[in-house]
């Protein structure tokens, strides 16, 4: 995560880069949220809505050119890693001529501080 600006209340804006090895493509997304002494909460705004043939598999992926928001929350652990959960609310997207119903999705994540 690259922080572009922050305020005195822990609010921040920046860019997050997902691991390209995990998805097979590079994804850079805008983020904004709150960082406290022991917790981080933020919204990641994907510039596209990705439709995966199978969860976590990017081969055969299709996408709609519409923003998609994913909410993240994590707690700082003693080893310096942030560990938490993410979720995305259910929504609809138009893919070609078809309206697609996207179910709510969630998962776990972690972030390591790199020098």
C-alpha cells in the first residue's frame, strides 16, 4: 500500500497493489480509510468488476468497466503483520447484454510491512 495523503485523525488515501502472482494480472486500486495504532480499515476501489470462472482463478476472466468496492479490516499482531477479513456486498453488473447477479463474497487477508 502506498499512502498519498493522511490526516491527523488517521484518515488516509493511497494506492494498493495486489500480488500479481496470486491473480495472474496486475491490479492497482485506489484506497481510502482509517489507520489507528492497532487497526486498519479501508475501502479498495477496483476500476473494474472481475468475473472469475472459478474463485481465485484468473484464466478466462471477464470484466465490466464499472467500479467495485471491497471493504477491509485488520488488526496489528505482535509480529508486525496486519491480519483480517475483507468483504464485498452483493450487487448487479451488466456484462455484454446480460445482467449478472453478484453474490456477497468475503475472505481473509494479511499485510506485511516492507522496509
